């Protein structure tokens, strides 16, 4: 890609000027159409140091109203705080919303190639991160994002000249770092690393565009031309259906909901005793996982009135409030709805050593969003794999991911609904929507069965909590949480 | 992909039966919708010997009316005749037409992996062929094809058992070849080769589906399920716009049509003398390229009445009729229109040692099809790169590709049109359409300029034939053809 890069002839000054004006106007004209079409546009600028990425970004954004774009400037090296999240996290929180642009002044490429060049990343880590990047880029494209990827290319000689010019000037001296000189000195080795990365990530939906950055105006024209062309293509498409990929993850066998016996109970005495013991154990473990920097994600789904709230409460009671958070997930806010559906969950990840409990989760995609047609059929069909990939990313990062389905039967739900209705202090807990959902019990049940079968991966299976006796369900949840955290702590000990 | 392949649990007999019936009916129901949507469906079956590909194809097609599908059975080894064409040729002539299925009982994978396993292909050849395959699969998907790729997977032990069972039976003994035993003996090495190929070609638009082929009915169910899912997804999409890729080929500088002086002439005497000499040279060269097995493709485009016919005639006169063909290209026949637009040109390639002259070409895509809106804007915008890739495939194969634009000015065309109109024996050469096209001279000129700029690659540039003096143009064409063929012959000599 870089080694056999074909420079297009740079146009003469007059033509260059004319074409620049034309492309600038075009981009200006696109911003309203992008807004109307609700198209989210990610523009990734990568390339050699001093190749002029920042300066071109500065030019490009002049054609867009500030309400419609943002620039994210990313360092090659994440901060210590950022390092406590999966490496994609700091980029993904920056996702643009539908109808807007986000320009990344270096993105996930630089972190990876820098890691390889400086020998901070092993070949296995490189492979894994490239896989993660290809996966997230595919997910974003499949979900309607336009991703334009530009690599700014200059020669070793040109780079040296520019660095020298900056260094020689008292006012710009500070802009040249040791790293810049290092890259120039190791230009050929870096080129090999960049070349490989570009090849490894040059996929159909989001191909690379190499920019001849030997001249600023010319670089700007190339970027604008490709960007406008990409926007034009993307605007032509409406709600694409993308291929459903084969499951490639080991799945655990889980029973259908109808097959689950719901007669499990526990006496009050047993409950009190066990609860105390288990909570004490969990409290202890929370310290250990904090020290070992293990992130834990506990995801709750279940029937209305199944007892999620009380169950979560018994877990949370045992935890140090500084080390956990409960994320209640309602229908998405407008700014959340305007983004990739997994965004608000990426955004709520715990950092290492912390616990995040989700009261309802990303699985809304294949339940309420599916059944209420809030997304297309193709969207929720693809989602099983997307969520398996998401959780794989989390467990590869080192997280413990525990998913609970809190289960009751239809009669129990009716009894609890009626009780809520008839008890003044519980009436806030029951709404018309609950009754409406109840009418759809059967279609929900079949969607939930499909969800449990398709997303009980070996690394993040579903656990069913039989919750006709809520106390039984609470003890079971505590036991599973303790067992899984213990396993992770022990694994980290033995290393 | 194969090594960490996750077998889904095979359903119990009864469920398997029920789901098979359901999927068979679904496929049956899809055939009319596929026809209506004009969706061409390619289904590629690859995998281990004795994995049961043929038997599953036999089952699958039972659900489709014979008017709507064909099966292409391909050998791993091309015939000597097929070897005289580019390796993709024998597969591409089999392309299904819009609205129909084509099932390939092994396709381009087997030829490549077989070549690697048997050490008939060098690593460089492997890389190049994988690139070719990724390119053509992308082109087909971009142009509306659904490509479903199945790999039939069985264990070494299972394969051995099946081969032994066939060999032990007098009636089936003949079905087990030396190659089958060889594959089983070298199972692990072959697995490595397959694994790599699957990974190298597992692209977004046409991902691989690995079929657990340990049981026939179960294999059939998996194939039907994925196939139906793929069809369902494809039917949801209508005229997608796909990304326009950056040009990656070295381009030659060419003047704009308006900049070309058209005052070049030659005297009758010079013409006669030179024509004779040049034709003699070309005759000689035709023998040489035949012996050296060099294929030659000469492509003519030009203004109406520019003198293409006479020009082609002077080339053809010098050639041995057994070794060349002139392909006049009119608007596509229905069966051609129903396929990938490059199909009718793939289909008319010369074999090695032969010459094919195209009187009008695949460039119709970016001229008449563009200007008359016979294809979408995205289609013709993508076509420059698709044609560059097509010609790259041809020159990599060893072909000489020469492209002529036969050029006159607007006044000259008017004079020739008028002359044709007024001369009874020439009247057949002029139609109302010619006059209509003439009115669009300016838009054609700008489309032609764009075409010449974007497709004058280093390996297959455009040559302008100034044809106000037709004789001058003929001599120039002969000289270029001679020079280019000579170059190729000399290059093959020195090897």
C-alpha cells in the first residue's frame, strides 16, 4: 500500500484552486443532507509525524458548521486512567452521533503501530488488537456508520526537512519531540509496520485512502475529494441488510425457559444464615479483585416483577460503594439513540478492579427492540454475534462477565402485579406498559429462548435465577458471583 | 477457522426433521422472489474429500425448479484447454444470471489449495491468486451478486472411515482416488493450507460458513439455514452504493481530447508503402506470439464515423485467420445483460497465442451506460477501478492489452455523416441514433476525458489515434500494435 503507492499527478496551481473551491462547497452542501439522513461520519486521520494531519483537519472543518462536527485529538499513548479500560474504550466514547462528523487526529491505528515499532506489543497482542479493530469497524459499518480512513504519507527526506524547519524556529521548536526524530531515524522499519497494518485492516466496507501529503493544499484536495465521494456513496444507501455471520464461539447448553423447574425454595432461617455468610465472602473478594485489578460486569435481565431489584440489592449491599456502580438501563436518551446501540454500554464499563452491575442490558436489542420493531430484522439478527463479540472483547481484556436471567412463571407475575396494584406503597412499581408487555409473554418467551441459546458463550454464559422464591434466587446469584470472581482471582494469583 | 471450529449441537432426530422441512419450504418459497428481485446467487461448495458436498447439493436443488438453477462441477485441475485462459476464466464463464442459482461443486478455492498442498504453487503465486479471488468476489458482490461460501468439514478419522467404506464396496471403489488417500494421509498439512485460505478470503461481503459435515442430514440443514438467511439478507437490499476505492495503479499522463492536434496526415504514396511494410511485420509477429503463447487484446473505442472499422480491417488483414477474432460489441443480449457487466468480455477472451480485437468494449460502462443511465452513478464510478483491475488480471496472466481511442473533431464527424447520408451505398452506416449521440457530443467528450485519465494505467494505457486522416490513424495503430507485441515477445525470449 505505501511501498507501491501511486502518486496521482498534482494539478497545476489554478486547477488545484478551482477544484478545492468546488470540493469545499460540496462538503458544505453535504452537512445538511448528512443531518437529514442521520448519517454518522467518522473520519480517521493517521500517518507520519509532521505529515500535516492537524493542518488539513483545520482546513476541512472550516466547511462545516461547528454544531455538526467535533475533533478528537488522541495520543499514541493512553493515560494511566485510560489504561484501566479496554484499549478501544477511549476511542469509542468519542463516537459521533447520527448526522454528525467526528474527526480523529490519529485513532486506533497509531496506538497499535506505535506499540509494534517500539516493541511494546508482542506479535500475538498485535494480531488480537487488529482483530478487535476489524471487528469494531465492521460492527460500526454494519450499523450504518461511514468510516473514512486517511493515511498521510511523506518521504523520509521530506519528514526530516519539516522536522528540521520546526526545530530551527524558536517558536515551533517545542512541537518536535524525541519520538518524531525516532520515527524519522527508523523510517524504513516504521514503514514496514504501517504497511502491514494498512494491509491487515483494508476491508471492503472501510478501505484505506493514502494521501500524498507532500503539499498541504494538494493533501487537502485529496482528503476532500475522497470524503465527499464517501459521503455521496453512503447517502445513497438506506437501512442496508448486512450478512449474518456464522457463530464462531463455543456455546454452553442451556435449557428452554419452559423446561426450568420453578419449585426451588429456601427457608427463612437458611436464607438469613447463608445470606450473611455469602455477603461476607463477597465483601472479602471485592478487596481482592480491587487489588488484582480485575473488572467485573454483572448483567441482569428478567421478567417484569421477577425480583431483579431485590436481587441486585443483596449483591450491592456486600460491596464497597467506592468500588461498584449500578447502571439502571431505561430506554435510550436521544443522544444515546443517535449512536451505535452498544455505545451506551461501552460508555458505562467499569475500570479495572471495579464492578458494574447492569439493571437491564444491551440484550434489549434482541428483546424489546426486536419485538417493538425499534430496529430492523437484520439489525437484531446480527446483534447476537455483535454482543458475543462485545463480551469476547471484555473477557479478553480480563473482565469477569456474568449474565443473569431472573425467571418466574406467568402466574407468579400476575400475582405480583395484582399485589402491586392493590398495595398503595407499591403502586409506583406497576405501569400500563407492564400489563401490555405481559400480553406479549409468549413472543417474549420465544425471543428470550433464542437469546439464551445464541449468546451463552463459554466465556459469558447466561445463568438462570429461579425467582418464584426470591430468596432462593438471591442466594444463587451470590454463589455464582462469588464462584466466578474467585476463579478469576485465583487465575491471576497463579500467574 | 477450522482449528477452533465450534460445532453447534446437532438437534435431536425429530427436531432435525422438522427444521429440515421448514428450511426446504423456505428455499422453495424464495425462488420466485429471487427471480423477481433479479438476484444472482452463487453457492460455492468447498471442503474435504468425501465430506458429502455432492450429496448435499443434490438435496438442496430438489427444492428449486430446474429452470432456476444450474450445477457446475469443477475439477481441481483445469484441462489443457482451460489452462490457456486466466485461471478465473473457467469459473467466470459459469456465472449465474440475475434471478438464478448456480451451485459450484468446488470452485476457485480447491484449485488454489490443491496447488499449495501439492507444492505446484509458489508462495508468490498463492498470494497473487488470493488477491485475484478477493478482487473478483468483491466486484461481484459490489455488482449485486450474493455469494455464499460453504466449507464442508470432517475429521481425519471420519474421512478415513468414509474412504475405506467406499473402497471396500465393489460398486463404489472407483470413486476413491489416489488423491483422496493422499489428502487423508496429509490431513494436518492440508488443514493448515485450508485454514490459511479461509482466513485470507473471509471478507465482509462474502464470509465463509463452516459446515459440520459429520452427518448428512445435519449438514443439509446447516447449508439450508445459512443459504436462506443469506438470501433473506440479500433480498432486503436494493441497488446498494458501495465505496469507491482509491486508484492504486500507476497512471500514464494523457492529454485532454481538446488538446490533441488533429492535423496529422500522410500522403497516399507513403501510406501504401508503409502499410505494406507494417502489415508484413505484423504477420511475422503473429507467428512468433503464437509460438510463445502470448495472448493479445486490442480494444477499439472512438467517435461514430471516426474510422474504427477501416482501422481494424488493416490490422486484421495482416493476421492469420486461425489466430484472431474480431468481437463486435453491440448492446448486450438479454442473457448478457442478466450478468455481471464484465462477463461478456471475460467470455470473449483470446486463448494464449491468439489475438482478440474488440470493436467497442467494456468501456461502454462509463460512456453510453453512464450517459443513458443504464447503470447507477455508483456503478459507473466504481467501474474505472473494476476495469483497471480486470486489465491488471489480464496483463498479469501475460496478455498484451492495447486500447485505442479513434479520434476526430465534431466538424469531421458532420462531414462524414452527411456523406453517408448522401451516398446510397453508405446509408446503412448512419442511423438516427448516430445523430442523437452527436447532439450529446459535449457530455460524451467530458466522460471520455475522465475515462482516459482514470484508466490509462502503465500496463494498459489508452492510445489516441488521430483519425481525421484515416490513413494516418491506421499506420499509427499498426505501429503501436507491432511495438507492443514485439516488446512482449522479446521479454519472453530473454526469460
